[in-house]
């Protein structure tokens, strides 16, 4: 029910829900197509992920490769991927955050 005792306009609610669904699908598509990068070791290792956090690429500078110390290289790879995933999470919040807030404001929807 709407404050003040009136009944919600079901057609209007359906239109709002459809628009939010379309906006959400568009935002998800943008995230899937987006690309963010994370780095480690002063740029010796670069990881690229899409906006959903899926690893798309990894570049390792030859200077980072020491056959006697693969643990440091592994640590740099992990750090670069984590950095890229943090950037992807920030992008997700930017794109999806307003939509999630909008869904919470619709009467009758459990978001």
C-alpha cells in the first residue's frame, strides 16, 4: 500500500520493474564488456579482468622471472589479480549500486 491509504498503480509498478530489469541487464552487459587492470611489482606483472572479475589477460615482464625465486613471481601474479579484482568490484558498485538502491525503494519488492 502507498502511504496515505491509496492502492499502488499496478501498471506503474510493472513499468518500473521492467525498466529496472532493462537497466540491470544493460549494466551487466557493460560490466561483461569492461576491462580493468591491476598491477604488482611496480608494473612487472599486469592482470586484466572484465567488470565481472573474470581474468582476461596476464602480462609478466621478463625482468620478473627468476628461475631461483618462483614464489615472488607467484606472489606478484596473485597481487596483480587481486588489484584488478578490486578495480572490478569498484566498477560493479558504480554500475550496479544505484540499481540495487532503486529496487529497494519499490513497494512490494523484497530488495
